[in-house]
């Protein structure tokens, strides 16, 4: 496991955490928590797939570059994913809030 895998896991679990927090704030009961968990798991899985694919894309594009250039690209990728983590938390919360209003 690498740092990138930990960043993927952190950003993916933020969708679930945001959804569960929104269900708690809305006092959604069992159905609200179940809906939040399903939404969080689906968004987290899609997030993991897309972030992993973007890392693979960066690797494929930079494997022929020098070590210094590869290092710069990897640092930029890690920085973008680190910034994405809190955004994923709020997106998980907002999407869950919207879907809970539609379901209720």
C-alpha cells in the first residue's frame, strides 16, 4: 500500500462520512441512515475508481520523463487529491441531503 492508496481511501470514505453526518443532522431514522450509507458507498466506489484511474493516467503519461519531472507530476497529483478530500466530504453531505429530501 502506498500513500496514494491511503489518499484514495480517505477521499472515498469522506463521501460516506458526509452522508452519515447529514442523516444524523436530519434525524432521518433507519431509512435515512440506510439511504445515506448506500449513497456514500456508491459515491465512494466511483470516487476510488476515478482517482485510481487518474493516477494511472498520470503514471502512463510520465513514465518516459526524467525522475525530476515525474516527481513534480506526482507531487501535483498528491496535492490535488489532498485538496479533493474535504471537497468529497461536502459533496457527500450535499448529495445525501438532496436525495433525502426527494425520498421523504
